[in-house]
């Protein structure tokens, strides 16, 4: 397999070793047949997720105190994502999507919230969700219909979220709601919500065009009582009305992860093309010996150069 990425100076020896470990894990455990099986059943690959958790692959850049891998750079997450998706996109993506948005809890949660909620996710025991989208609010989340009203030391949440990754499998996750609807995006707060609380109903959505190993669902909230301590960041003055800003800050980081998925898939396509060009013979020669094929393969590798090499 081509290790062009290791040519970038940002990849230290430590990160190269992480890449090697991840690649070996994927080669041992992934196969196209297994991916098709999970995809057909529309099932999340819990066994592989757990194994990835045991190896510390679910959150390499999160400190070990919270169950992460302890690398000091987000590049570690990028390396793992690249390798898992490159080995097998369906299974790789499902595994990387398991802890989806939990970095947000790490960035903005209190110490207590981090210690309570993060380790089970990174051990591969739980998945996590981030619920922002509603039927009427997708790209534009500046005014939500889901409302959280403060009553004593609790919030009462009413509303509905749709297209939420991991909602059918996760025991808890983050949910964005209006705490002061008249303030629009300035009046939104993030809450840690448990899916087994009274008033919470999850409805699984099935039949996606692809990536069916990643569960997606709707969350209905019918006067759900949420303790004020479950405001992300803690209590009144810290987390209240910070939700929109924290969500956008997190989206900026997660977009790097989304770009990495594309890179992982592109690398997989390159690996397959190179392999085939070496195996296939025409006019008495391997395809890779033809100049036009070499030009195509080399041209693709050159597209990585603007990235810094
Ligand atoms: C598989 C899957 C998983 C998802 N997981 C989650 C999740 O975990 N959590 C969550 O909260 N949401 C999730 N979503 C929802 C996703 O975030 C929304 O689909 C997305 O925000 C777009 O919203 P929308 O579908 O309502 O499209 P719309 O906002 O209605 O947009 C429709 C089209 O118009 C374009 N458009 C909108 N505004 C503009 C503009 N100003 N200028 C130019 N073009 C514009 C959009 O780009 C899009 O092409 C998921 C969606 C899918 C399909």
C-alpha cells in the first residue's frame, strides 16, 4: 500500500506507528464481504467498534484521563480515520462515526461531565449523538423549534430532532434547544440528554442509499425534565446561551474529519487502481507499463502536493 502520506513532515514517528497499528487492525478485521453483510442488515458493527476502543483508536487525540489515546495532536484522529476508511469505507466510517460529536463534550464540558460521559464511549461501549437538525431547520439552525424552559433547577424540553446519527444506538448525547427563543441563535443552549429518560422517544430511520451501518434516527421530546447540571459547560452562567457558538466552533473541527473521509476513500480508489494496473496484462504487458496509465496514477499523487509536501 502506498505510504505517500508519511512523506508529509507533520507525520512524526509516533503518528507513523499509529498509522501502522490502525492499518493492521483494519486488515485483520475488515473485509468487503463483512461490510456487505452489515450493510444488508443495516446494523452497527458493535464488535469491531469495541475492538477499536480496546486499541485506543476511537479518540486518539483525547487525553487518557477521559479514555482517549493521549496524542497531543488532532492529526492522530486524522491518521486513524484515513486508515480505517481507506481499508473499508463502510465499516471504517461506522466506527469513526460512533463517538460522533463527543469531542464537543470534551472541548466545552465540565470536568465532571467529561469524566462521567466520555470513557464509556472511547472504550467502545457507547456511541454518542449531536442533535441540531429539525424538520424545519437544517442548514439554518439560527432559530429552532425545540424549546427548553427553565423551571426551578430543571429544564423542560419540548420538540423534535431529525436525521440524528447514532440516535438509535446511543445512551446519551448532546441536543441544541432554544432557552430564549426571542434571542434566536444568541438564546440557544446545549444539553446532555439520556435516551432512556421519560418523555424521550427514538424512531430509527432505515433504507438510506448507502452507509447503512451508521444508524440514524429521530428524537421526540415530550416535556422531558433535564437537570440544570446537564447543561453542557455547567449551570447558568457558563453553558447557558452558548450553544450556537459552541456548535459552530465544533463544526469547524469536524469538517476536517469529513474531508479526511474523502481523502481515505480517494486513497482506497488509488490503491485499487494501482493494484489492478499491476495485475492486468494487455498487449503482453502489465497496464502499469503504459505511459498514459503511469501519467494518470502519478498525476493523482501530485494533487496531494498543494497540501504541503
Ligand atoms: C446521513 C445523515 C446524517 C446526519 N446526521 C446528523 C446529525 O448527527 N446531527 C444533526 O443535527 N443533523 C444530522 N444530519 C442533518 C444534516 O445536518 C442536514 O441534512 C443538513 O444540515 C442540511 O439540512 P437540510 O437537509 O434540511 O437541507 P436544507 O438546509 O433545506 O438545504 C437544502 C439545500 O439548499 C442548500 N442551501 C441551504 N442554505 C443555503 C444558502 N444559504 N446558500 C446556498 N445554498 C443553501 C443546501 O446546501 C442544500 O443543498 C444528517 C443528515 C444525513 C443525511
